[in-house]
C-alpha cells in the first residue's frame, strides 16, 4: 500500500516536471528563435512597423534572416504561443522584400488559421498594405477601413489612415483621400513623424483637382527618440500644392530703402 502510494507520488512529480520542461521549451522558442526573428526584422524595417517609404535599398539579407527564424519557430515549436506572431512576422518580412502578392496569400486566411489570435486586427492591417502594394487599391481601401473601424485606437491606426489615403488617391478618389488624410492629422496632431513620405492627395500624373477640396500636399520632419526608435507621426505642415508665396518686395534683387 505504502509502495503504491510512493509510486503514485513519483508519477505525479514526473508529470509536473514534464510540464515545467514543456513551458521552458516554449520560452526558448521566444528567447532563442523568435527574439532573433524580431531582431532582424527591426533592423531591416529601420525600427518601424514596416517600411513605410522606399527611401533606400531593401535590406533583403535581414528580412531573409527574419523569415528563416520565423519558419523555425513554426516548424520546431508548433504549439508555442508565439506561432501566430512568427507567421505574421514572416508575412511582414515578405512585404518588406517587396513581395506583396505572397503576403496577401499568407494573410487572407489568417482569421481561419488562427481564430483565437490577438493579432487578427494587425494581420488585417498588413493585408491592406499588401493589397495596395499589389495594386489592388479598392481591396486595400476596404480592408484598411475595416481595420480602423474595428480597432480605432490601435497603435497602427495612424498608419492605416495614411495607407487608406494613398489607396484612395491611387483610385483617383481625391475627395475621400483628402478626408482620410485630414482625419489622420486631426486625431494625431502632436505625434512625431518619422520615415513617412508625402501624404499628398495630389495625383502624381494627372493635373485634375478634387472637387471643392483642391489639391494639397503634406510635408513633415523626421525625428527619433534618444534610443533611436521612431515615434508616431507629428502633424505635417499642409498647404495647397498650387499655392506659391508672393515674392518679397525686398528680395535679393532689390535693396531695402534707407530708413528716414
């Protein structure tokens, strides 16, 4: 009787040890693998959520490293709680490598693949960005609108308004594009703009103006914190693109008259 009791106790202890080891293995998936995937992605994306504007050469080397480590998490730790993170990071890295079509393929069924994931809204955002870069502007505008409706306070919300404004501009819906950009400026007036290109609603080729809104262009400054991390966008300075400053009467070609 006593021996049977001891065997049962030891069995329970062994099960508890197995559970602890499983937890530790899951932790290793993050610290040894997913951590590196995030590290290389952050380097390639210039510490931004994604490469907002192509101002330099694509860092394919670090994006590829991020993809390799993300695949390793999925393959070696299929039951880890970071599997959905790794899958989304893989798709984001493909977007960074300028492969939006493959990103769309991966994220279209994210909700079905990970129905309980807290990253479903984030996946929808990157799906919208991928649609726009794959020149599917109508789908991009619709997907990004769904994102800002479902998650209006999400940290990616200002980026969603920017990308939606761009998608609407590409659709030549300049009125709605200007409205989307205006909402961005009104809701995030005091945040810092870094790595964002022009949110111009003016078409790059067509000279037509949107009815009643005119053509306008935004410019801003780049800024980083002391740690080097990018901040959210500050309200850009906006002015009509067609407006020009009146020449000063005291330009370099004229002299100021002497004071009497």
